């Protein structure tokens, strides 16, 4: 027997294909979809019989809690589950992060958060029996009877569908699903209970992405669109009918009509007191009250139907093509009409577009949560973010940061708003920054949420925000965390804070040593980049950079990093920008020049000549150095830097040309020989088109007398006049004479002034 089994095994081929990943709807678990393909091979190895089966594996994460290291857990899940390919590590992290922040079903109501994949359990009509998957055929038979039996059969199937473990088996029962779809299509107008129950069955399927094709196959989405449209028209008819009866009641014997509100969910009788003395009016009042009671009963059922239909559509809208179909069927108009209603429960489940600012904040936690989720979706659009700001949502959302249950969604929306530079300054005048700083400091040494620190980085890019952040011990606490934990993202925030002129920048003087000591080969490159970037921003007058260079022995590190290929380009660029800042100091610039930094910069310029950012920053270093006597002499007499600057005078990049012109003007003033060369080059360039035109004309008129005289040289018809023009520096400089370094110092912020470090380039 064992030999036979071994022989049989040679002819059986089994293949497993991994599929999609999703979260479990109720448990803290991941659901892995996969497909098993078994093929029986013939003796020649050809496939004879094959079968495929779709399966799923549930990975329960009992140890997952608010303090779990998501990155480590994700790696462990991928390593231990062979069904998950390593390339899906990031997707696993995102799902785990979602599970970590999703509230448990057993949490207290006031802490519960609504999930877009979950919906209040709907039991349908009351039944005195318990549903069993083994009796599914009996329930299907009920769908061929009258309406009451159909409702009962659909309710029993709904009870089965509420258990996710039954969905796969129900999926295989094409008869049951086909019967449900047929009954919904044919009888939904006859019974609201029947329609609601059947849609709830398909809603449970729509809660899982792998069943979306099934729901689409039976055209449930299109049917739900038709149902929603019909119910909205029915709602309008109810209102009109009730309004007519209300007018009759209010008119009484004198037939004096009175205006009534269109919103009918509140008591209308309180607005129009009945006239008890009039028998006719009493009859009208009783008819109206009877109609109002019936209307309110119908409204409850209708809202339940609309709620589940819209939520099913929301689940299906994961597919962008399905979204487009819904839009083409005018779903936006439907959502607008629903948003005008007063039913909180329906509004909470519906999620519409616009008019949401009035719902923030609101008393209903469920409605509040859903409104924030919709605002988050809308905040990905630039135009809609602008509308949110105009609607005053920044202070409203900022106030919600104090509420732990609303904090995350509110912060996500505010983060999207903070991406736009136009709106950054508005955060300084709300409670947002104090709340955010409290959240940062409350993290202690724990891992900070990426969304939180990303929001902080955006806020720090605004000058007024930076001042608020640094108030008190703000900067001190941030610096302590960044340096102690080597937190690169917090250091990015600090770097943004350091770029603003004024009192904020002066606060960083106390931390120059703390940052400088981090600049070494032993530290990670990304961390060193942020330290260099922060120091490079400290363009503070009278700062003794020579002392900093000596005390922390930075010159060898800076010079070595200028070698092409010595490090990543980002790090090398930050070193160049740092040298540009140091070169503002006379002693610091001299120390760098004497160490051979200028030739190293020229070598780097040759290697990175195609990169505008590198070229611009290196030229800026030369610009800063020509302001100092010692470094200016080194540049002019001992290096070829002026020649490179002449070549770059006509670069296509405007900022590069601007810095080159300013630097060469100073060189020309201080060195007569270079002054003539620079004047000649400027003359040649400014008149190049004119010369080219004349030369072309000469070629065309070969053999004819020269237009401008017989004495002109064939190679250069303007040689005589050119020499005369080159002797007139007033043609190239201002009317008041040559430009001195003091001119640039006085007008540093003007059009001719030097660009700020890190600004030029792409």
C-alpha cells in the first residue's frame, strides 16, 4: 500500500498561488486569500485532470496592541507565512497599522469608531428559529412563495451571511444567490423589509474585496442605484402629500393658508396649533396626525434601506471604474438630496460630498466619525482642501485633537491641509500646535506615528508656526529627542525650524555644538544630512565658524566629502551648502581655503556640471569667498575658479548666471587682468548676435566692398571699435563707477544680492 501511494504521488502536481490580503472584519487578524491547483499527470507528464480551489488562511494576531512594533511584527508575519510574498511587506504593515488603531467590538460605545467595512447588525424581521447552513435549500424554497415567506427566507439567509465563515459556502450556492438577486429585482417595490434584508445579504459579501466580483455579477450595485433614486422620489411625494394635509389643517374654516417647513421629521403640530372648537378642523387634524405617524414609520424603514444600499455602494467603490459608473448615474445629486434630511443615522452611514463643515463637531459620535472619514477622502483633492479652509474647518478640527477618539482622523485631514503653503500660517492662530506638541512630547522614547511627525514637519516650514513650536522648552525637548534617539524625522522638523530668520534662528546657537559633534563617518548618512542642513541654515551674523571648525575638527570631514563618489549626492550637496554658510565668516572661509577646499570644489564642479543644484551652490561658495581678502586672492591667483565662472556666465539657469555675474563683478574690480577678460567676454556675448548677423552678410556679399569701411579686418570688422569699447567700464557697470563688495553687503536682499543657501537650482 505504501509503495502504491508513493508511485501515485509522482503523478500528482500541486501548486499554490497567493492572492489578496485583507483584515478580518471582527477579529484582530489578517485574511490571506490563496488558490490551490491540483493536477493529475499522465505517465508522460502531460496533465490529465485538474482542479482549482480558492481558500483563505486567517492569521490571528493575539499579541497585537497599541504598543506593538508594527514593522517587526510585519516582518515576522511575512517570514512565517509562506503564502505572503516578501514584496507585500509594506502592505502587511499598513494592514497591521489599521488593525492596531481599529477599536475592538467589545470596546465601550463612547470609544467605538465606525469602520467603513462594518455596519450596525441588522436582524431583519423577528424570527423564532435559528438559521443553519445545512438548511439553506429550505430557505431558498421560501423565496418562491408569497412576500411574507420571501421575507422569512431572506432573513434566515441573512443570519447565515452575518457570519464571515459562511460566506465562502454561500458563494458556491449559485441557486441561493441567483434567487435572492431575482427576488430583489422583481419585488423590491412591494416590500421595504424584503429589499432591505436582501441588500444586507449582499452587503456582507461586499465587505470583502474578493467577493466584489460576485456582487457585480448579479448587478446588485446598479439595482441599488435604482432603488436609492426611487426612494428619494417617494420621499418627495410623501412630503408633498403631508404638506397638503398640513395646509388643510392649518387653514381651518377661514381658509387662511400658512407657510410650513419642508423638513417634516420634527413635530409640525407644535408650529400650527389646532383649533379644537372647529369640528371640521378636528377631523382634519386627526387625519393629519394619522398621516404623520404613518410617514414617520415609513421614514424609519426607508432610511434603513437607503443606509445599507449606500454602504454597499461605498464598498464597491473601491474600484475606480465602479466609481465612474456611479458618478455617471448621478450619485452625487442623490447624496446631496439625502444630506438635506435630518436623520442622523442615515447621514452617519451615507457619506456625501459638501455641507459637511456644519457637522463638525456634532453630538452623534457615529455621525462625527463618518463625517471625518469623508472629509479625509475629500482632502486628497487640492480644490476641496481650499473649500475646507474657507469653511473654517482648521480651528474646528484642531479642537478635536484633544479628543482621543477623533484625534487620528482630524490630524490626517489637517496634515493634508498643511501640505499647501497657502494655509500653513493659519495653524498658528488655533489650538493645533500646542495639541500637536503635547502629542509629540507624550511619546517619550516610543516610536512616533509617521503621520504625526510628518504633520509637524509641514507646520515647521512656516515662520509663525516655528515661533509657536519653539516657545518655552519646545525646541529644547525636540532637540533632546532627536539627538538621543537619532530620530531623523524629528531632526527634519528641527531643520525646517532653523530656516526662519529672526529670533527663532538665534535659538539654535546654543545647539551648534550638539549638532556639530554628530557630523562624523560613524553616524548614518541620513542623520548627518539633517545635521548639516540645520547648521547650514544658521546664517547668523558674527557667528565664529572658525572656532566651530577647530573644536569639532570638521575641516577634514568636509573636504573628504567633496570628492566625487565619496558619499551619496544628497550628503555631498549638503556639505557644499554648509561650506557656503561657513564662508560668510572671514576666518572660517580662510581656514577652508587654506585647507584646499577650493580645488576640491572645482573638481566636484567638473564632475557635477550637469546638475544645476550642485553648480549653483558651488558658485555661491565662490561668491561668498570673494568678499574676503585672503580667500579672494587665493581664488584669483592660485585657482582656475574665475575661468569656470566666465564659462558659466551664459548658463541657461537664471540663478547660476545671476550668482556668476555678481561674483565676477567683484573679481573684475579687484584684479585688472581678469577685469579685462571679463569685460571682453561680456562685450562678446552681448554683441554676439550682431556680429553673427554681419558675418553672415559678408559671406552673402563676398567680393563687394565692406559696408563699414575698407580699413576693417576680414576676421573681425569691429576690432578697432571693440578695443575702444572695452576701455569703457561704464558700459558694463553702473554710472557711479565700479561695484564694490560693500555694495553687495548693503543690498544683500535686493535683486543683485546673493541667493540664500539651498535656494537655487531646480
